[in-house]
C-alpha cells in the first residue's frame, strides 16, 4: 500500500498490503531481508549446494516421483516448458500463440473514444477497458465454444504508470503528485469490471465484438443493491442512503467466479485503501474498521467524494468488502452485493454444485493470518430454470475453516446464536455476524493462514485447492502453515468428507511448499521431476480445467528476487506425478499473472497480465524506478507514444487443438 502525507503519495504495490495497523515500509524491508537470505546464487556458491536437493525435497515427493518413473505414469500435461527468467516481453510454450485480446483503454462500445493517454477523461474511461485486469471468466453464448461474454475484473489503478507528468523521483523513490478531481474520477472509472462479447474469427483468433448487445462497464460509480441478511441494517445506512440498500460502485475486485447459473461474481478485496478521514470519537465501528485496516488513505477519492471519507459517511465502509453478483444477460441489471457471503477482503468466489444440488462457494480472505471460508446455499440449483437461481446467494450458511494438526479439518458455521456468536459478544443478529465476519471467525478459533487467495474446487474429486501466497510475518509454524517467515507460499488440498462439497468435516494435505527446491533453507517440496524452470513462488489464482487439471498463476516472484517473473504453471495433483510443476506462460517484468481461465473445450486459455512495468529496479534491463516517463517495459504495444497497458491475452494452440494435451 502507499503511505500518504500532505503533499504526495508514495507508490508501492497494493498487493503487498500489510495487515491492519501495521507499517508498510517495515514490511518492504522484511521482503528485502528474506530475498537476501534466500538468494539463489549465494546459496549455490556455498557448501550447502551439493546437499541441497536431498535435504529439501520431501521423501514422499521423491518416492512418488520415482514411482511415477517406474510405472511410466508421467505428468498429465504435455507441452514444451517455457524457460523461466525476466525480460520486457511475455513468453508462451513453443507451439502456442499468445495474442493480445484486450488492453487498458481499448474501446468496448461503438461510441467509445479511441484511447488517448495524453487526454484521458473519466467519460472516455467509462466506455473503455479498465485498468489492472484480474479475474477473467468466460460465459458461452448459446452454448457455443466460439462466442461468449468475457467477464474481467479491474482491481486497482497504478497512477505512476497511467498518467503522464505526475511523478518525481526523490531519493530514488517514486513520488506521485496529489490527485485533482479529474484524475480521481478517471481512477474510479478504471476500477470495476468489464463484460464484453468476443468471437472467434475464421482463423480461430478471438476478436472483441464492439457492438455486442450485452457489453457493459461496471465502475466505482455503478448503482448497486445490498441484498441478503444484512441489507437495510442501520450499520449499512448512510447520509446519502437512509435505506441501507442502495450503494454506488464496487472497488478492488480481485478474483471472482462464474456461477453455475451463468452470473459473474466479483470479490471486493483490499477496500481499506479507498477510505480516508477520521471516525468521530468513540464511534461504534472503530473496532470493526481496525480489524480491516480502515481507513488507509491510499487513494485520494475521499477528497472529492464524501462516501470515501469516514468523517462524513462513517458507515460507508460497511457497504464494501462483499461479493457482488452481476447478471450478464441483462446489461441494465443492478449488481447485487450478497451480504450472506460475509464481509472481509474477499479474494475470489469459485463455486461447484454439490451432490444434492446446493452450490458451494470457496472464499479466501487475503491478509496475513486470516481465514479460509465456504458458503453453502440453502436451496438447490435448478439447471432448467435460470430465473429460479437468481437469488440463491441471499440464503445459506457461511463457514470458516479450522485445520487440525492430525490432518483433519472442520468447517465452523458463522450462524448467529451458535457458540460465541451472541449478543453478549456484540452480535445482535446475523447481520452483525456478516458485517464483522472476521471478528466472528476469530471467536470461533478458525486457523489463521498465510494469506488465503483463490480457492479452486475440482468438481470430479470432491477436493479444493487453496492458494496461500506468503506470510513473511509468521513467527510460529503450525501444521497447515508449516514455515515461519513463509516468503514463498504453499498450496493446501482440502478433501471434503465422502467427496461431498457441503460436508462440515474433511481432511487436508499440503500439495506443495513453494520456492526454489535447490536452496535448502527454502524448504520447497516440488517433485524431483520439476525442472529448474518449473518451480514457482507465491501462488495466487488458480483454475481447474475440464480435464480436472490444476493451473496456478503467481504474484510475487519478482518481489522475492527469484530471478523469474510471475506466470502460469501447470501443477500435477493426481497419481505419482503429484507435485510436478511446469511453466507454460510468463509475464513481462513487473507484472503479476491473474485470471487463468480455460474454455470448456480447452482450445483457449485466457490470462490477465496485471500491472506490467510496476517495478524493474532489480532487473538489469532497467535497474531504476519504473514510471510513466521511464517504463521498464512498454508491453504490449512497444510504441513510444503508448504507455504500458495491462491486458488480457488469449492463448491458443497453433493449428488448433487442446491445450497441454
Ligand atoms: Fe488481489 Fe489477493 O490478490
Ligand atoms: Ca492478485
Ligand atoms: Ca480461479
Ligand atoms: Ca496476490
């Protein structure tokens, strides 16, 4: 997050947001210390190098890999691996094309102005593709594989990369000038989401349909409704909205999901940075906001819009931090913030239909020492009646996970009146439990995790994969978070009882501890079949494809000085090859990899390249701060008149065919 002061905002990465009440600069130093400790070159030159491999790969993983070899059971993935590294461009496996489909500023409607980085306006931005694409979902139209709606989140804005003439360099650090209202309003229009029709042309290449009847931009100003148990509650009422049901905009939409009934769900994640001002003394929300780090004043929006200033609208932050559902088949529909699914720093909302027809959503709360959740709808999904499913998300049970040392786990219901969730503890109703989900989960003694990101269920196996990205602040290991100073993250597999996604008990296993397996102190546990290009760090988003294979995208490799950018890795989870990882696609310098979205027919993989050129100090090709006038990469246009542009990329196999098959 960025620190603010009277005259300037210093930029750092929003994704590296600290926990509530902590100092962002201290964290950055911790990252550097860890990077230095785990410097690959340093270790390999040392005496430890020869012993490294046997010391770090778990005996089980080695046995599994050897067994795979003996039985001839290889990886489920077949593609030539990309070489890991860092440069200004993106790279995909040989035999595949990675085509730019949508760039920040691209026109989405017949009347959209063409992108002009020197003359941006809020009105133009609201008709163009937004900034920092994160989640990508594909909703086929008329059951066709070659025509559908692409649903894309625009998580946040990097002003130093977006706007000309606002950066000065002081002590080798980027200082961004104060925002005026026009800049703030462009930022607000660049947030939110895009729904846009795309089609394959005669050459099998995806094209944007600019006059698609369902095309839509959702921004931080779009009118929305609060629905479910907390809607209308006094704690959700504001000066501007005395009903507690009508809210404008959605912010920091990280990952998300496409529901079985074909709606688009957007997860509101790091909401704290958008609020400024001071709560009135002794305000009843003080403890609630402190648990979320509100206000953090990263953005200047509150200077021009009262709802982002807690001194003027003290209840407004309670209207953010929800899961937002959008009916993509009606471009005029009012998006709904579904309060039944809890309020926290929602990373994503991937879902699966359980045996009895109820729908289960897996939800991560991305903060150090926060929790893993799931939501089970009260009613069953009706595959024959779309309309009957449209309010399924207003009723159900929210659970939080406790991971026990013996490899079992329990899903604890966040239901008012059960256990400590009573009036004595400040929960007068289910609305209070949902508004303060984190505090309720604290009281249930859920397991504090190493930053839960995307959680991806595998419908065929009754299992779900939890991306735990890192937690450099962990000082005490536990079974489910087994490394202190966990700089590189790990992936947990949840095995629901009897493969039933609605189960309240299950087992869990660690699929892989991430990082460089050749460095003993890292403690990584990839299989020995994993090559030097194949290991990764900081898992963030994930996808399970229609063959049940897991793909993992990362956020933070470059921050941890791993000598590689982020990318998309294929990770075996089944049979003897379990724990084997291969690099399929990598992003340009400074970017993170988001939104991995394979189409059902597996002929296309959509990926989102977020915040390219945000960084580059550590890369020899740049070696200094990167900002609008001095970018570490001008991907994807490589045109001096164009800034770097976050973009969605469509990956297809040359000559057609299934990916990785
Ligand atoms: Fe927006 Fe948790 O990554
Ligand atoms: Ca991310
Ligand atoms: Ca996902
Ligand atoms: Ca992340």
